[in-house]
C-alpha cells in the first residue's frame, strides 16, 4: 500500500483542519444552545450582503480564521435562523444534534449512493432506515422506499410513474406523438402544494391538466367533487390518470379524506399519490396514527424527515407500491455505469432522474437511533400539544379568532378586534401589519396564508427547542402589537398575560 | 427575549454534542489524512450490511458512542472510499477540508434558500460565488447562475427552458394538447451523458426525440452530421429545438466542437445547452482555457464544482443566458410563500422545480477562499499532468494501448499483449479480468467504458491527494496483474518498474 503522503490536502493541512473544525464545533455547540440570541428573521436589506462581499474570488489562499470572521461579520446578520426555537413560519424544521453529526460524517466520506458498489453501505442503509421509518409509520411492507432531496422531487417521480402507467410507450414516444392520446387529467385539492403544479408542468402535461378540487369548510378535498370532476373529464374525452391527496396541507395542515379518495381511485383505476411531506411523520405517534388512514391503499406516498423529524435538510422519502414502474420510467444504464454484481445488489440510480445521490440515509439513521422512537413520539406529541394550547388561547380571546382546525402543530388565526368591526380588506391590512410587527421583534417568526381570500397568520411548531415559553412569548407579542392596531377607545384590549391562560 | 432554556435539544445535550463532535472531528482529520488505509472499493457482498443491521428502529435512545461504533464496525467496511487518493473510477471527486467545514456549518444553520427572506445571505452568497466562478471560467456576465443539486437536474432545467421557448403555451397546455405541434427533436452526441436521456423522457418528449449524432475518431460530435440530422428532421416535419454539446464526455472526456455547433444553433435557432459538468472547471487554468471555447455563445451551461473543484457533493451550477425563460417555465408563488420585499430581492425558488434549497453556496465560498484561485489552478493542472504522465507510460508500453486522447485528467486505455494477438472478445475478457484484479487490490479503483464496442479501462484523476506515487502504483498494479493474464510464454512481459518510465 502507498504510504500516507505528507502533502496537505488542499491548502489546509490536516492539522489546520483539526484546529478549525474544533473551533467550529464549539461555535456550533453554542449556536445550537443559544440560537435564540439572534433575531430569528434577518433584518438586512436586499443587496446588503452582496455589496459587503468582494466582486471576485481571491487569487491567494485565505486563512480560515478570516473566512469565518467574514461569516460572522457579513453573513450571519443575513441568516434567517431556521434552527431557532422562535422560528414558527412555513413549516418549522430542526437540524438536530445527531443529524448535524450525520451531515458532518457524510461530507467527509463524500460517497455517491448511485450504484450499489459505489458504497454498499449507502444503498443498504437507505433501504434499512426507510424500512424502519415505514414500520414506525404503520405502512405495509408492500411499500418500497427511496430517498430524494425534496418532496418536490419525490412527487415529481411519483407522477412520472403514474404517467408511465397511463400512457403506453410515453417513455419512447412522448406525449405529442400520440395523435389519439387524450389530454391527461390529474386532480388535487385547492389546498395542495405548488410542487404538484410544477411537476405537472415539467412532465409536459400542461398546467390545465391539473384540476383543483374544492374543499370543505375544514379545507379537505370534497370526494364528491372529485368524482364529479372525473365524470366531467371522461365525458369531455380527457383521460384522468392520477389523484394527489394531501395529509397536512401547507396552509392549514388539513387532511384530505384519503379512504374516500382511495375508493374513487380504485373504481376509476387512477394512481393515488399522497403528499404527506409535513404531517406523515405524525403517524408514528399513537394518538395521531389516524393521520395516514387510507394511505396503505396509495400507490405512492411522500414523507419528509427533514420537515418534522429533526433531520437536517435535505431528506425526502418516497414510498411506492410499484417501484418497478418508477424504474421502468427511468432506468437507463450507460456502459460506464454497468456493474456485474451478485444478485441482491440494488442500484438506486435506477429509481430517479438524479444520477448523483448523497449518502442521506446516514443522518436519518443517526437521528432515529440517537432519539429512539419513543422520544420522537414524545417530541411530536409535545409540539401538537403546544399548538393546541396556543389555539385555546386564541379561541378564548375576544380579539383573535381561529381560522382553521388544528390537526397537527400549525395554528391558523387572525386578530379581529371585538371593539371595532372591520371590513375584510381592513382586517387583512391589520393582520399584515401585525405580522410585520411581531416579525420585526426578532423573537419569533410567523408566516401567513390566505383562506377564503382572507389574510391569515400561521404559527407552526416544529423546532425541537420550541417549548411553552416560546409559544407564550409569541402570544404575548401578538397581543402587545395588536392592541395599538385595533384603534379601539376602551382600555379593555390591553395585553392579557399569557401565563394566566395556560393554567 | 426568552432566556435560553436548559432543556436538551433532542436527547443529546449540547455538552454531549460537543464531546461527540470533537471526537468525530479527530476521526475525520485522521480519515482525510489516511483514508488510503482502507480498501478503496468496498469488499462486502450484497445484503451483508443490511443483514448486520437491526430490522427495526430502537425504541429507546442509544448513546452516540454505540452508534459510531456500529458505523465503524458495520458500515465502514461497506463504504467505497470516494475521498481516497486511489479512487480513479468514474469521475474522481474530493470532499476537501474547507468544503467539509462548509457542510458542517450548513447543517447546523439548516437554512432554506428558497426565498430571499428565508436567509438573505444564502441567496446573495449564491449569486456572489456563482459570479466569482463565472469570472474564473471566463464566461461573460450575461450568464446568470443558479445552484442545483446535480448536473442531471441542471440539464433538466435547461432543457425545460428550451422546451418553454420552443412550444407556445406548453406550460399551460402541455405537449399532447397541440394537435398541430410537430414532434420535437433534440440532439446530442453518441457520447453524451445519460442524464440527457432522462431529462428528455421526463419532459414528455419521448426518448426518440433525442437524436444521437455520430462522433469523430476523437469522440467529438460531427457538426456535419448534426446539420444533416436537422435537415432530415425538418423534412420529416419534426421540430428541432435544442442541441446538447458536451465539454468532457463521461467516457473519454472528449470535447464537442462547440463553436461549430453554436454556428448551427444560431442558423437554425436552436437552444444550445453545454454539459460541462466535469471539464468546465478546467477553464480556470490558463493552459486549458480553450475548454470552454464557443461556450460564451451557449444558451445554458452546467459545471459541477462537486466534481473537479474540491467541493463536497452536491453542488451543480447552471449558467443561463435567459434565466427569465427558466423563470417563466417554473415561477409559481402560492400565497403562503408570497413576500413583499424591497426591490432587488431575488427568490431563487422561482428558478426551479425544487422549492426547498440547501445553503450550498457556503461550502463553495469556503473552498474558493480557502484555496484561492491560484492553487485551484495548480491542482487542476497537476491532475492533468499526472494523467498525461500515465498516458505516456501506456503509450510506451508494448502490451498496453491508449484508446482515446487525453484532454483533461482521464485516460482510456487497455491491455493488449504484443506476444499474443487476441480477438476482440478475448481482449474484452482479458481487460475485464484485469480491472477486477486491480480493483480487488484495494489500493486503487478504476472503472471502464466501451469505445467502438470494445471494453476499455478508465483512469480518472480528480482527488486532491492523488499524487505521482498513486498513479505509479496504479501503473505497477496494472502491469503486475496483466502479465499472468497474457498467456505469453516468453518472460519479456514481466512487470516494468514504473519509476523508470517517469524519468
């Protein structure tokens, strides 16, 4: 064997790496403990970061101390802190400690999980941890799993497989070549995620192939409306081929009636894809097991451990009942990637458009083992409890109102002063101002959506360090910043101490 | 501000994290220095890793010591060491020390670069480092850049933009709805990467829409053949819309004549996409600047810093001259992602199908600054010199032959005993056995391809610690393992000491 060389790798010697990495670990330990010392939403202006950076790359190597100093001085103020317990916008996520260790090791190994032989452990650990997760979710073993980067890509692959099954020879002939090919139709609810639109556009189906089915008062797809739409489309000589149901929509986390939708899909022979990117993991909690009811009948289902399972971004898991369809859509092995392995060697590159694949399973393995299933369940249940607690405060306050049910850890609500009945547009403006005000506080970051055309605030709990104090604080800030916006003359609407509501 | 809580985040306390991370840093320092202590190609059998792992996730938390012990005991033997100086298969890559530090920090921050406000630094650093890289490559400023995960996804987006420009209303109406829409045609060489096939299939064009143009004796696309194919397709009422030229094909790293192809694309009004995923970065080296000749006229071009620019996987850069076309193909902002920023705030999610985006720019920034442009150039030139040195040894040996030119750092060659003229099939078998034998050594890992139907070995240099010793050692191993396969009676074909060839 070649003796180890004394050359530095790169222009940072191993000993340099050791020193800088140890310092970085200390900084990160502090950051993970006290990230709430920073304003959660960055306060910089557009162009501010860019203007502070040199226009060109340096010619000479720069010491890491200087690079890290620039990170702290220039970049850190421009970071919106997703790993902050006051982050309650969009879907809150967590880069947990074991997950960060997994990413560090993954970067150092820098392996590709494209072929079995390019790192057997990467392929086999992926199969193993996806089996672990499937069992925790209560999904049957007929589902085979594969890891992609994002739910956008998972759903894209699921719908590509659905297209493969629906259109004969689409792989070879494409869509335009079939003069007798009816226009395809696919269905999702009005509340489904924009990634479904993007997938449909990318697949060449055209955006109008996606029909958005109306929802009930709880923002769940109306199965009757779905059935009618299919009848209508068949009458118009279109070809329905797939339905996307959502478990945990992005606005309100509503859950489509998957069982009723599955019945329709069975009758109509449509591919059922379930987007459970956010809420799917809730099914590991006994009380929330019902979240995936009916999903055992789906053709494919996506859940994102990088959303609500404490795994650093990115890691999206697609489970598919017909992985062979997905493979027949994409499998394509040029000579330079041929390998004659013994039986049993799966090449995961055959399951997707991306040839290069990170060793993402490593961090999920570390997260699942380091937490253990029991504490993962405890954390998810705790987040749901916190959301319900917040919802109770909203419900019992005369100047706030809840705008949607709370099946998981997201609360949709708005301020609506009882002293001063406002028109819809004025209410929107008030809530926009309120959102801006509390986000400017730096202590919490909430986002918004629109429901029935109305501007609605969203409080999303998903960070592992978010506890009752943070939620109380958010509630206090909301009341404090809302009062001056109410334009009420009485003093009845002063801030209520949130603590008194929690007892 | 909420006082820092004393609760552990996850079930690993901050102090636990500190301890485990420091130990991991020491392990990684050792690994980056001495990864060549491990056999580069894993020796496990299919199923071996999986069978050594528990069938289900643990219920209770497990100590990190135990998890890491299992990593070393179970997973490490199943790792093929991409971060090993003897890795000379496919395209050799490097997770360099500053890149690993960048990934560590990225995982801890866990930010999303989807909207400007979700971390202004992530968006603005991405714009900045892509401008730095563009300048180093000598591309004009008309090219706007965006980071994706892989070249597969970069090329997919480029071709989606080309389709957007070619087919009116494809976004809305799709491909099948146009009864008057001719079949689309796209061109690449016989040597282009399989990611182009997958993109064409995914986009709904059908695999037959991709015409593979013959190559010359140096594996470069024949522009005359391209021109003829276009004429032929127009005569058949098809609609040519794009050409993919490759700078550094995967088999031989050949370079298509981009200038001649650009001339054709200009005349024929076709989108020119350049796949320079591997070799594009060579353009930062003065002697190799010609690599991107003609690419300044491309509509889009992909280069992968995670291939030959010492950046841990994944980071692919797409440069596009018409990013507005890409945006009009994909931009789609649901209410929950609306943000009213000041002018100048770019939302990178509008440039792609993936909503979630890692803060990938951070590691590239650290790599570019830590190395500095000058030493990056030195390393690339050094790799090319090593490849040329190896090619010289092959050329001067009577029992080996070179099978393709060496424009960059990859050598295609095979054993062909002078004592024993073998049929083509027998030569293939001999070289397959030779490849298996030297890969079994554990010291180096080479891969293969087929050129003109013949089995050819590939030696790819791209790891930062690969030096002359490793290349000499590969050459010695090749000779040692070839001799017994030659079935020659004379003793002329004993191993030549490689050292004597290098002088």
